[in-house]
């Protein structure tokens, strides 16, 4: 049942009533997360997190949303109870299988393009939490010397209670848009252990960091609303677009994708505000004197880092940061055999998992395959840069790397935005597949032009 004022409000801001309802619940995660700080006991805080997450989901998507969350959550928990040695692998396939089924049933991308919304986006976040919980519980059986640093940090030695598990998965509506965080961190925060334990430094105030995130959200939404009438995605199927020259079509691709990104910046800034104000966003103290609190646990995007990225390899570190971290820890690193180095297979497999997680639209698949090519091409440029350090050619290659990232990212992102195979291939074809050809050429050149390896530097380690 809708309030009569909602329709007029939705019309006034140019969205549908379901989207308005979602936005109101999404913004409500900020005060809901704030009040979590004042719940007196750890059991009460787990209960509050689970209940408020369920209530916000119900108000936003309806009763069916919570049923969709419950199915993979309960199956994942059951796998941890029944068969711990392989519960991570079992849960991975169960949770992803259920998510894929929902993607096929709802085909949410079409609804999102037309202004609709459903619970699939929230289910995507819950899926990652379910899988990481099970994998970390499975890791708890392994010897410490067999684990990577991330596994040592995040593994679970004992089974979380069902209430703790539900609180983690649904925490105060953080499943709406993330960020994804670890069960171990959630438990420490809720129970006031680890860095959240009382100390002589006291409890840091989240107010300043929250206000900065909210200001960033307002700026991002303002810029998006200003630009979107000039650069609508519908223009790609407009006959006028095909009449333009090559460079005008290429520049329009850049501006359309540049515009669309500000919507995501807004969403992640709001979710960051909610996690920060709850206290969970706290990630420790700086080494400065006096020490200052850091609030980057909830950070999901570095706006300037994306727009001014000097290398495509940097993009997973600044865009959808927490999901990129999840993919690295739970897919990419686990596909690398002990004693061997990661290669293009691990990169492509990780990008394919990311594509399937987003949905089964051809545009998603093509975009993430393109991303694998983009990053592989960028690594070739990076190797050349390392071999020419301290020379003029290195500076030229740095500029080339920046231009390459700008071109290929925005070319590739069109597929992510338009989704359909026809529109994706039409837009790519309108610029002669330049963003596909260049990475492939670079990869092939990298096989031929193999510079001598320089001494292993700090920059190389970071790469």
C-alpha cells in the first residue's frame, strides 16, 4: 500500500514509486546504523542488525525479498554445520546458483533501465557474505603455514551462532549496496573487541568522516542529475548517433559512461556514510602525532582515483573496492596453485565470475572479458615502463598508459550500461572496435617485445 504523497514525490524527482521507496529505505540505513551504537549488549546488537536489515528489505522490496535472502543464507549455514571440510566450495555453488536463478527469473537489468527495482541487487551483496563466511569457516581447519595473510586474518575457528550469522548478512541494511566486509570484523565490532575495544585513545567520533561522505554523495548526485539529460544511454540506439563522425561517437561514449559513474559514486557514498556512523567503518589509527582515526573499511570508491587512473591495473583498487578485494581473496588467489604465479587464466576466470555475479546479460559478460583484456594490455605497458625507468620514454609511456586507461575503460563500460548484445556490439562497432583491438595488439606485442627485467622494485611489488 502506497502513501498518496509518494506518487507525487516520485514524479517530482523523476523516478518511479518503487525506486523512491528504495531510496528512502536506503538513506534510512544512516540513522538506523547510528542507533546501532547505543544497543546495550552484543546479543542485542546482533538482533538489532538482523531485524532492522529485514525490516528495511521488507519496506523496500516486499516480503518476498526476505524469503530470497533466507534460502541461500540457511543453505550456506547448513553446509557449515553438516560438512565443514568442504562447506566453502558447497556454499559457493549453492549461493551462486541461487543468485543466477534469480537473475534469470527477474532479469533485473531491464527493470533498472526502465526505472524499476527488485531485491536482486541486495541479494548480490548477501551472496558474497554467505560465501565468505563458509570459506573462512572451512579455512579454520587448515594449518596456519598453509594460509595466505588474508586467510589467517579472516578465518573462523568456531561456528558463528545463527543470530550472529543473520546479523552479519543483513546488518542494518548494509546489504542494499554494500560494502562487503568480513564476518571476523563484524563480530569484533559488535562485541567491541579488536580495534573497537576500549583503549586510552578512546572511541573516535565518526561525525566528521560521515559528513564528508554525505557531502561527496550530494555533489555526485548533483553532477549526475545535471549531466544525464545531455548524455542519455538511449542515444546509442538513436539513428542520429550513427550519423556522427568517429571522434564525436568516441567522445560521446566517454561522456555517457563518465555521467553514469556518478550515480554509483552517490550510492557508495551513502552506504559508506551508514557504515562509518555505525562505527564499523573504523579501521584503526594513523601513525601520526597525535594519531588520527582512519575510516576506510567502508570505502568502496576513490572518485579521483578512477577518473585519473594512470593504469588499468589500478582500477580494481579504486572502483567497487570491497567487491574487488572479495574477488581477489576468494577467487583470484585461490585459483593460483602453490608455488606458481597467476596468469591470464586466473584474471579471466575472476572477471567471468564478476560478470555472472552482476547478471547474465551479454553486456556484462562482454564488459568483464574486455576488462581482462584491458588489464592484460596495461600490464604490457607497465613492463615497458619498468624497463625504461629514468628515461624520457618512461614518461611517454606513462602518458600512453593514462590515455589507454581512459579510452578502453569508457569504451568497455558501454556494454555494462546498455546490457543487450545488439546495443553493445553496435556501440563497439560504431568506433571500429578500437577498445578491443588495442589491448589485443598490446598483448601480442608483449609476446614479441620482451624488455629485460629490472631489479625488483617497490613499484613492481605493488603491481
